[in-house]
């Protein structure tokens, strides 16, 4: 698997979610970074978030965000 700019943007987007509160979503505004707008749409298409502009994590999205955030924590701490 090749790490593309699109995948990096999706990982960045997943890292924005507060996993301590599933009542807290993320909204991407129309004037946001185009990479984040695209990432939100792709994550919606993959059924990881509830809205095309972000929203809340689905059950699968929670799992993906947990893994992404764990990976980033490990990589940044060593």
C-alpha cells in the first residue's frame, strides 16, 4: 500500500476528532483547506463520518480514528 497525499489528509482529518466525546463532531467549512474538504468527502463515501462535510464518526470511523490517533501518538513519542 502506498501512502498518498489523500490518505495523509484522511489521517489528519481523523486525528481532529475528540475520542473522549462521541458527541463532538468536526465540520469542514466551504473555505477550509481543499485537502480537508476532500478528505471529509472521501471519509463520508467510505462511511467513516456521518456528513459529507464531516459530522460525527460512525462506528467504523471511531475504530479508524482510534487506530490513526494511536499510530500518531506512537510515532511522535519515539
